[in-house]
C-alpha cells in the first residue's frame, strides 16, 4: 500500500526486515520505534518541518489530561474502516480510537518527533513520516476514510487514495477555539469547503465545543502547543475553550 516518495518513482514499497524497498532500488529504513521515514532531502530542508519535540510533548500532556476527549468521541468510525490520518501529530485521535474499535489505522506527519511519539504509544498502527503536501505515499483507493484534523489539506491526493465510496473528515479550529488565550479566530468553513469542492461534496457540518478548567501548568502546555511565547508573569489557572468545526465529505465520482 505504501509508495516510494522519490520524485518520478512512486513504485510500490515492499518490506524486507527493517527496510522498505521499491523495484528501482530506493530504500527507506524502519526506525527503532517502528515508524517508516519516507521524507526526501528537499522535505528535510523545508522551513516547515512540522511540530517540534517540545510542542509534541506539551500536546500529549494535554491529551493525557483528557481535556480534548469530548472532541474525540464525535468522529464516527466503523470497525472495518481503513483509515489514514494525514497530519496525525502524536497520533492521539487515531491511536486511541483504533485501540477501542480495532479498525486498520495509518498515520502520517512531517514531524519526526510527532511520529516517533505516535509509534511508541500506539505500535499496533502504521506510522509514516512524509510530506503530504506534495504526495500522499499510498496506492490509489487504499482507504475508506481520510482524516485531516487541524492539518494540511491536499484535495487531489486525498481523493486519489480514497475508494470511490470513501469519506473525508476535516476538522478545523473553530473561531472560539482557545479564545481565552488567543482571541477570536477566523471562521474557515466556507474557504475549506471551496478547497475541496472539485473532488468532494459536503454532506455534514457540525461544531463541537468543550471547556476545561486548566491548572497553570496545563495553560503553559496549551501555549507551548500553539507556539505562543510564554508570558513573563506567572500563568494562572483558567477555563479554556476547545472548539472544532467538523466537515464530513463524500467523494465526487470522476
Ligand atoms: Zn523508488
């Protein structure tokens, strides 16, 4: 199901012990923690290599405090789904739900620290470091469900790797997400529907919101996870809003 990411190659990869190889002889190592690194040299030089280890650790501590758990429950998975989470971060959503429901789970992210954390916590899923902005490194029609949870959007590639009856679920930070810490954000729904309009049609839209009373160290973790500079004065406990716009799309038939 995995494809070679060397430019102009894109041949199927097959596993040989701790290496994945394509018929043209390109090879990719499996890391000790179990993930597969498909980044190309031009991706490694990218100005945007994804989340830092510090942000990944802060986000995982927030997940482990269960402050975002209510947001997780609203995504409808089927136990026979084959799921790709593009921009999966530390794998919290995908790994937790795959553990509960037993579906076939694949996650990809450009951040090595994020994928390494995912592979250590959820070894039963497949984790891949790749730049999905350019190429989603899976064969055509591999998946029944693609997730993009506050992550990048690549409409053509998402459509290519989905089966014709597949679903796409996109989660966006809603305008009131973390409003106590960063003020009101933009409503991104209309622009996002437009981004996917050629390949997908919107069938359901909902907003899911939860609040949590956070201790000062949890507030600090929120700021770290969104790359906000920490204030010089001590942080105080506060109530914080977490809010997502969830858009469910079905594939347009080509
Ligand atoms: Zn190749």
